[in-house]
C-alpha cells in the first residue's frame, strides 16, 4: 500500500513515511492509492473478533509495511487497559432504529482517544522504519478534545516532544483544565489569541516553513502531526465504524437489509471522512449525515458546492466544532475527483488566497449522493439534550446533541427510517455547565460543583478522569498572539 499527496501525485510513499512526516512537503495530505475492500466472509470473521483484533486486521490492510508483530504491539498497547471494560467503542441502542456509538470511554473522555492512544505507537514504530534518528516534534492545533488526547497519548514517549495550541476562550473550562494540568516531561501547552482556524493555520504554516524545518534539522529534530491531517490519526478512526457494523450484525440480516446511516457531528471533517472510508471498504452505509453547529460552512458546502470561509465565526456550546477551515475535506475532494492533484491544489490555493472555491457539478452530484449536510442552532442543541434525557433517560453532550438534532431534521425531510449509528463524541461531563443549563438547572460557578450537580440531577457517574482533575496541579498558563506561534515553538525547543 502506497500513499500519494493530495496536491502532488508524484509523492508516493509507504505508510511509515506518511505517518512519521504527517504532511507532504508541499502541504498536501497523504491518501492511500487504493482503498482495500472487505468481503462478506471478512465481515463475518471480524464480527467474532475483539476490538483489538479488529483494529489489527483493519490497520494491517492499510499499513502493509508494518509486520504482524508491530501491528500486534500497536493495537494491544493502545486498546488494552486504557478504555472502560476494554470496550473502546460500544453501541448503545436508543430505540429500535437509533444506535449511539459511544466514543468517550477512554482516558480523556472524547472520541480522539481512539486514534490518539494508538498514534504514539504508530509514530514511534514509523520513525524507526524511516530511520533518521531525529527527535519528533509534534505540533497540535486543537478546538478542545484533540489537544488533551494527544498530550495524554504522547506524554513521556521517548524521542518525542509535543506542543499544543488552543484558542483562548474557545474551549470549555473542563477542556482547558485537562490540557493545562497535563503531566509529562515532554509536553507543552499554549493558548493563542484567536480561534481554532488561526491555530490550525499557524501549525500548517510552521510545518511548511523551509527555514524553520532547516533549523530543526540542524538540531536533529523534525516535525510531525497528531491532528487528523496525519494518516496515522485518521486510519484508526475507520476501525470504529467497521466495528459498529460488526456489532449491528448481531441484530440479524433483516435489520440491515437496506444498510444503515451514520451521523457525525463534525468540524474538521476527519471523523466523517473515516466513516466514508469504512463505506468504501464495504460497510453498507447508505447515507453519511454531516452535522454542524452555527459554524455551518460544511452544511452549506454540501448543499451548494461552494466552500466559503468568509463568514462570521461563532463561539458555541459545542466548541470542538467551531471550525471554518475543514482540513480533511481536501482528502474527500481528492477521492471524488479521481485523485486529481492539480485540481485539489488549485481549490486549496483559492481557499487560502480568496477564502472560497466552488467544485464542479460532477463532484457536487457525488457529494449529494453520499452526504446530507445539516446544522442546528444553540437553542436547538440545548433542547435536544433535554428532550433525549426526558424521553430516553440518556445523557448526551453538546456535540452529540447537534448530531441528534440534525438526524431528526434529516429523517423528517427525507422519511428515511433506516437503522442509524450516531457518533457520540464526548462525555457530557466535559461540558457540564452547558448540559446543566440545557436541563433547566442553575449552573454553579465552579466547574466541579457543576459536575457534581449534573451527576446528582441525572443519576449518572462522573467519569474518573474528569473527577481526578479536581486535585490536579495547573502546569501551563501560556498565551501568545497567533502570529507568534513560530517564535513560541523555537523558544520552547531552545532553537535560536
């Protein structure tokens, strides 16, 4: 299995190179030349496997330069002992047709754990294969969940340094505390005065700056990424969509005779892109429902074919989706244009320089065939949290609420009542203030008092990683301007 860059098909590399470097030298993203397909017999075999075994099998199809022993080391290291009951992605039936894919049973209580617990294993294994012996400097831009999950995954991993940038006042209090209390001798956290798109743009600019890369090389260092621009972050996310289909198979063939839909709350498009790849591999996913909050750049794009980031940016109660530049959409466009690198590069240049681009009618038709895009307001998000709890006794966070709200709109608009999997991306306790308010409760000033009150009011348990924050030491209170991120990186690394 070889990988090309979305902006230059001449770049043809093995998986270890793609993972170790994170991004192609001209700024493109690595994409597999072909997507492996699974037969009915393969799915029947996967159905009887544990999550670790499923992970090893699926990753083995994409990471063909990894040995059996290396895949075993990575899968077991990531998924044994780090998730509740060693079940990283359990399905919870909300009713006869709606199934919640709970992706928040890991050490940071968010879906990013399913990729970022294994990425350190994949990255260190890849770095050894690439064989240059340099320290890997991992730069991360986060809208809330990726940062903590990456910090937790890479803490004290030999040969790595990890630096996380997040938007000041753009994450929840609990998300910020999770990052700023992170332990580990190789971690660094800094807020920026700007939004997530500013942080993401800053990181990608540093990645592609030849002068900075040369300085790192002189000091025996090189950059890599833990964001989903890195294929090693995205590939593990495919696993849980394949796994959810395997679990649905227990309901019988008749249940899935017309396939099933998948609903994903998304800002950066990575999580729903992983579901697309699962679909391409043979999972009978009928429709991919892309759920946005008030920052509805994706839902507009999926309806019109015009991607336009020149719009107001909203800070919402679902902050991990407060994004206007969806990096992984580039991979989707590469797939739908038949790997047309020049066209994808032109669209990305237009986005960078003019803030918008419009795809062809052919690509738009393909997008509409696969995806449905919708969004909901803050009031609708809150109302959905309340309605789901009152109807089902099931507590959801603000991001999952966006997905449920958009799914209800989709069902009403189309009449499509197929079985559905809704990706639940975070524990409600990461957003306790907003969830409490949605339930009509007064919100205490202290976030831990809010968590206690939410637990009492809903008779649910505070996750252990959240409870442990109460006594954790705050290690980081750094803030910088968005244009100074490169200086912060070099100063922290001791490079002048």
